[in-house]
C-alpha cells in the first residue's frame, strides 16, 4: 500500500511544516539578544572596561543588522547552503570567543574580538533570511502574520536560550558562550533541508485562518509561561529538578505547532493542491489595468484636487474625489489631459532607494528609528551591567524578560498599528510615537533606580523596542512602495547599530567608566588608614576591571536617552502630520 508513503511525502512537502521549522530556526536565531548575559563574562575574563564592552556591542549590532550578503546568497544559492554558511559563521565566531575567554586560545586585541563577535552574530542573518524567504514564498497571501510570528520568535529566542542554559546548572558562566556557538548550529543543521519553498500554494486555504489562530495562541501561551517561569526562578530558590521540569515543558510548548502539519498531512484538507491549481487566477489585463489607473489617479489627484477636500467628512470627500477621478479618466480618454512630467514618485508609490533618500519623510522615519530603537538597543546591550550596578546577582532574568517583552511588542505593535490604519485611516507612525513615549518613561524608571523599577523599565523598553520593528517595515512599504522594499528596509536597519554606536559607545559607556574610576579613587582614599587593605585593593585593581555600583552608574545616560526618545516622539508626530493625506487616500475608502 502506497498510502503511508504518500502521506509522508505530503508531510515533508507541507508548507506548514516549513513554517513550523522556520519558527524553530528563529527560536535560536536571536543570539544577539543574549549579549547582555555574555558581556559580564567577557568583561571579567578579559579585564575590559565598559567602553571596550560597548565596542563589542556595536560590533554585535552591526553583525545583526547588515544582511546584504545573506540576502544575496539566499537568492543565488539553495537555502540549505545559505543556512550552512550561517552555521559556520556562528560556530567560528562565538566558538573562538569561548576559547579565548576560557584561556584555551591566546588573547586577541580588541579589534580582532570585534571581528569575531561581528562574524558570529552575522550568522543569524542567514537564519533569519532563509526562514523569511521560504515562508513568505509558501504563504504569499499571508505575509503579515508570517513575518510577525517569525520575527517574534527571533525576539523571544533570548529567553528560550536562557532557560535552556539555566537547566544546565553549571557554575561556569563561560558555558553560555559555548552554548551560543553550538546550540543554534545544531538546531539549524537538523532543519536545513526542511526550510525551503514548496510549490502549489497560490491560494488561501479554508484552514489557514484557524491554523494561524492556533499558532498565535501558542505564541501567547509560550510568552506567558516563560514570564512566569523567569519570575519564579528570580523570586524563589528553586531546586534543579524543578528548573529541569520547567525547561521540559518549554520544549513541549515549542513542539506543539507541529500538530498543524501532521493533521493537514494525514487528513484531506478542504482544498487539496490539485483543486488549488484549478482555481482561477486573475488575468494580466485585470491585474494591470486597475493598478495603472490607480497610479495615474493617485498622482494626478495629489496635484489637482482642492486642498480643502481632505478636511471634509469621509462620505463627502469620497464623492468629491470620485467626481474628480471620473473627469480625469474622461479627459485622458479624450486626450485633453496634460500629464505632468514629475521629478519622482509621490508618497505611496514605488520609490528606489536613491529617490527615497532625497525625501524628508524617509529621513524623519530613519532618525526617529535611530533615536527610539537605538536607545532601546543600548539598554539591551548594557542590561547585564545595569542590573549588576543595582545589586542584582542574577542578570539573566532581565535579559530573558526584555526578550519576552520584545516579542510581545512586535506582535502587539503590528496588531495595534493595523487597527489604527484600517479602522481609522490614521498614519501608522502614530503607533511608533506611542511606543517611544513608553520608552521615554522606561528610561526614567532606569534613571530613578527605585526598588522594582528594573522590572518596569525592562517591560516598557522591551515593548517599545519590539514595536518599532513591527511598525517601521509596514510604514516604509506604505509610503515608499514594495518594489524596492528590500533595499529600503536594509537601509533603515542601519539606524539600529548607528544608534547603539552613539548611545552605548559614546554616552553610556563613557559615563559608566567615569563613575567607576571616581568610585575607585574614593575607595582608595577611604582606605589609607589601613595600609594592608590598601595594598590588597591595589593588587585587585591591577587584575580586575573597574566596576561601578549604585544608581549613579546609568543615571545620566538614562536621562539622556529619555530625552532623545522625546525628540523621537516629535519626529514621529511630524511624520504623522506630513503623511495623514497619504493614509486617507490609502485607507479612507474602507471607512463608512
């Protein structure tokens, strides 16, 4: 009987299996979010100061954001080959760092360490790109949910890997670097030949909506479970057996989505691939003519319609625009309309990168992203030192929590901004402004350093930072088109490491080292009456890096970043004001 073999083949070529495998790849691909846990180990082992750690953080951010090579190779090579390149980079970069930290390899200069961190983190761009490319091609009608869920798992991976490391129960903190080098590589190698485009999925199937709702439910349960586990581990002294049990349950939750491809493969779906191929597709004439007409009407209406039209009620505005459209089409048919030669496309049409770079809206979005996400990334990179300075022994809890809030921020930011544009036809960047207000408040909580404010600050910064990466890509595609979206998006992502370079490398680390040196001098002067203790402290200071203690370590830098987030809010609201007409034209017709 050939049925079992046929069902197995159907499973291996099921697009939902590819999607679930992509989720698992993303669940270990966000290794950059673990830098807050890795940096204290590197700092103490190699004797770095905070400025040197900030340089490694910038190298990590550059490796995490520069994915031009990964995108190109994923187009010209099989996806499994691109994934293996990422595995080699990840294993080589962080594996060598582990050898250096543990003393198994000779110590390298700082610039070489930056290269290793860059190479190791850049490996995850191959994981991200391969998962996104394959799943978007398999679900061309559901790009929004696909991208949101995959990017969400990338943000959640920091918490997942931290919990797995807690199960290892080792006093050697350098083992976390080893796990980062080996763990993601093993997972990706095991899934490399599953993550690929599969054919025959041009139409939306009836089961898709329920499947997506199931996945969303699993994501929310997973985030809530991780949050509860992290809080219990932080507040209570749990035994190792309990921690192992928690991790096993986590693994089972990660495996739950496999139920969807199994059910679809072993029962007849409402629309089989054969039936799907027989479904009619729109002809080229039907798809091209309305698009051409809309392009002409949209561009000409921007020039021809009266300025007070957009101030009218929705129903009256649509009537006026419809009459003007009819006149334009009639004039075009009679040859009486004189179409102007424009220097470039209008907002809402397809821009090239060079055309977008001369637009004020593009730079408003870029600098708002730089100030908002850059300040958030600074917190993520320095979270280990921030929690240590306030007396927290376990820094992993905050790294995990900000990873969870980052995940929820991406999911929630996309959902809320979609409601804003679909239901109210209001510019999407207003959601970015709200997220930046939350981040400004979060930085203030970090500056005050009251009891419990680390938890509140982590919540607000994580949500706000994650929301940026759900809102900005959608807003960029709406304002500057989809035709060259890859180039536009890759340019915008440069704002992330640029912000980290400024805020972490030139602000937070400089202030931290200044306060650490100031405390060291005060400590030496207070110990002059005890000569033996003074000599002991001098010997320790010669061997160990300076550490800052207390709220003062990040007080001024947090205040500065809070102020910069306020500036980001102003830039976002200027963008909202400038693009409100564009969103009325794009989404106003959906309102009644």
